[in-house]
């Protein structure tokens, strides 16, 4: 009996269980394929905070450069017109 039972379970897992598992997750991935409005709002907020932090870093680098003439920032200063904060989503 055990000689037949173990191969039957293995064949069932290969031909029924594995395709079911694959199709189950493929279906889940297709339904979750787009970002939600909440995710988009969070990304927008994170982008805005990153821009603010970059502006603060540039301000600190300008202050340090004014106090110490030997200081060289790691990157060149950016102009205010390079990006426009009003074009946010």
C-alpha cells in the first residue's frame, strides 16, 4: 500500500498542487498590479520631503562654505530653476 501511496502524493503535488500554487499567485499579482491612491499620496509626500532635505543640505553647505573658504561641496550648487515644486502630482 505504501508503495503506491507515496508516488500518488508526489504526482498529485507535481501536477495539481504546483500549478494551483503558480496560478494562485499569478492571479494575486495581476490584481495588485497598480499602486493605490494612498500609495501614490505617500510617494508624493516622500518626494516633497526629499526635496526639502536637499534644499536644507544645500543651505548648510553654503553656510559652511561662507565660514570656511577651503570647504568644497561634494556636488555643485543647483539653481532654483532646475526643478519646480509646483509641478508635483
